[in-house]
C-alpha cells in the first residue's frame, strides 16, 4: 500500500527543481555569452590581423567587413589611448569624469 506524500514535501521538491532549473539556465546563458564574445574576438583577429602581423584575408574582404567591426575598432583605439597610463584605464572603466 502506497503512502501519500504530504503537500509540504511536494512543494519543497518543486522549489528544488525550479531552483536547479534556474541555475542550469543561467549557466547555459553565461556559456553562450562567453562563446559569443570569443567568436567576436576571432572575427576581429581575422579582419584586423594585419595590424599585429597575422596573415589577413584579402584587402577587399577586410574592407567589406570593416563596418561590422566599428565597436571593436573604437574599443581598440580607446585601449591604445589608455595604454600609457593604467590609472586612466581604471578611470575609463569606472566612468569617472
């Protein structure tokens, strides 16, 4: 003969499953965001690799892809501007005026 499980236990089990589902989903989202950032970095290396000595695609292809690299170019220029002074890099991250 089966004994019924009290409602409070069922609620705890549901909460546990819901919490583990939330954790699994957030970890999956973090992994996808990380992979997306890495793919953007690889794309930037492919398009602008000639600036650091990596063999690059033909110039016409690189020029056609440059509009897609606008954000990465501005980030690279900002890093060049703040490369001389680590304190300025810290202030640029903290957005202190």
